């Protein structure tokens, strides 16, 4: 009996010690998370302030409203992003992030991991110095003669440095690192390219053969391919628009879906921009300051596209700077989804009911143009493949010359079968400021297509004039910032992840 009572006492004490130990462990874990939260909040406050400064500097860079000092905020970013305590803390917590109870804190750790990994490349001292130099040469200014500056050699040097740094970080090259940090993933990207290539090839071949037969061509050349693209673009954007003031038409279109532009902290400007840039929307302060500048002669769809960037930021309610999606460090936002939100607004101008109201085109003419778009969309898709894979191959095949890459991919994606191909000079600012970004524009079209299909299913064919649509977009796509990954946001708003097959079905590509 005494042995039983002694055993019972021992077990009771062990249970008490276990409960006490568990309690201390929970408290300790909770304290660790609180300390992590407090430190990251302090870092994010600094991060956001620098983002304000850099956003304002880029605004001056594009708008020439004032002298653009890009160096000072980038130096501040550099000092923040190489902070040893921050990097060590994220390296400690990232592998065990699943243990973090607070889901927002968990995602902040995930996002910081991507930002810091990207920063080890883009904010490397040598890379940043060359990137700053190139951006200064592209700056809107009449003070300096830039005709003798060798853009191509210096862009190639920048690509070489990005690859070298990525290898040092354990990646095969910069493409692998970039796809890791932008949320797409390298394997997913390869599968996407393969699927789009395979799905569009036969339809594009038919267009090429039709062109050769009708024009009695022995070879299909560069200008023939460009004519196919032009048939698409000539019919894609609305023409004969009744309201000539684009800003007024943006306001009206937003009001139609229940969004009052005049209540938004937004600014739209029109002026000449550097080569390769049609328009640039900048979230200076999320969600309190959006500005967009468009180059001269842009049509309404470009204005709506940039305003789409604005809505995406202005209705962001996440209240955590690292999850708000500032674009200044790769890895902080998913570019495909960001461009998808921009293109979603642009797609309202391609809506039949919208064009019936705001253009002088007859319904018959609108439908005729729509059918032409569907006929020539394979050329649009193949052009995008050619465009973004050209840049990708600069990183994957660094030993090849730029003109060789262009010629090879022109044969593969555009089916050009003549050697008489005029290559482009490597002098596009997007390769400098937004590396490996252009695939996002094709993905954006697919995202917008999927969202507009959902809008029509939920609100009817006149959804472009339904005031509940704005709130639907805000709730499902804008409000949560970067808390959910891009496919989760698509599932929330459309019921499924990116559906490439539906996109091809929409355009009747078999």
C-alpha cells in the first residue's frame, strides 16, 4: 500500500513538473514570437520609410518633376537589408516558420526571407553601382548626350554579375533565384512555358501557312511575323473613343463599378517616357499615395492598366509594410499578380458593353474586331514567349551573343525561316530595373481573362456597369496585400488557381 501511495505521489509530481515545463515552454515560445514581432515591426517601419523615398525618387525619374536622387534611398535600403541581426533572425526562423502561431507573423518571415535573398543580389555593392549608372543614363533629361554610352555591354555586365552572385548563394543562375523569390518557382515556370508553347503552336502555324499562301511567300520573315502581331494589336484596344480626356474616362469607368476616383489619393500625368516604357504606375505610399505617368499618345487601356496598379495598392488593408507589396526589392511582391490586377482594370475597356457605350463603333464592328483578335491571338502569345524567353536566355546561356539568342528564338517561337532577321540592340530599361519581369504580362492577361469570366458569371454581361463589382474586386483581390500567395488569391476570387486551358478556350485556340 505504501509503495502504491509512493508511486502515486511520484507520478503526481512528475505530472506537475511536466505541466510546469510545458507552461514555461509555451510562455518562452510566446515571448520569442513577441520579440520577433517587435524586431520585425521596427525593421518594417524603416523599410517602409525608405520605400516612400525611393518611390518618390522614381516618380521624379519618370516624370522629371524634380531631380531624381535614386542613390540615397538605395543606400539606405542597402544598409537595412545587410543588417546582420535581421538576416540572422530570418535565417533562424525561416526553417521553423511552420511553428509560428501567428499566421501573419509567419508570412512576414516568409516574405522577409525572399526579400533578403533578392537583396543579396540586387543590393550587392557592385551590382547596385552598375544598375544606378545605367538608370541615370536612362533618366528623362536633356542635359546630357548619351549617344556614345554602351548600353548593351553594360547590361550584359549586369546580367553576368547577377548570375555570379546567384551562384555564390547556391543557385544555378539568376533565373533560378528570381523564380524562387517571385513566387512562381523555376519548375512551374518551365512547365508554364512548355504548355503555352505547345498549346499555341498549331494555331500559330496555321496563321503562318495562311500568310505564306495568301501572299505567295516562299519564306516567312520578320516583317511577316510583325504584321500578324499588328493585326492583333490593331483590333485589341478600343478605337473611336467618344471621351477624349482619358482621365475623365478612367473616372467614369471606375464610377460605373462603384469606385469614386475623386476620393482616392491618386495622381495621373501624361508626358514622354524613356524607350520601352508606355506607362508607369507607382505606389509611393501604400495605401495613401498612388501616382501614374503615361507616355504621349497612350490609349485608354494603358491608363486603366496603370490605374489598376493604383487600386491594388490603395485598397490594401494588410497594415504590415513587408506584406503591402512594395516593388523596390524583388521578392516583396508577386509581379504576375500585380500586373494581373492592372490588366483586370484594362480589360473593362475590351468589354463589349463598355465599347458600345464609350466608342463610336457599331456592335457589329465590335464583334468583328473581337473575332479578329481571336484569330490573331496566337501571334500575340508567341510574341510574348519570344520576348520574355529572350531575356531569360541571356541568363541561362550567358556565352551566347544577344543577336544569336534572338535569331534562335525567332525561329522557335515566331517560326521565322529566313536568315534575314534584324536583331534589336540591348538597351531596354526593364532589363535593368525590373529583371525577368516580362513573363508577367502574358500571365497578367490570363489572370484578367479568368477574373472577367468570373465577373460575367456573377454579375451578368453588363458587369462593367454594376456598382457591386468594385467591392468584389476589393474584397477578393486587393485588401489582403501579399498575405496570400497569388494562386490563393485567384482561388478566393474565381474559385480556382490559374487556369491556362480556360484562357485558350476563351480565344478558341484548339
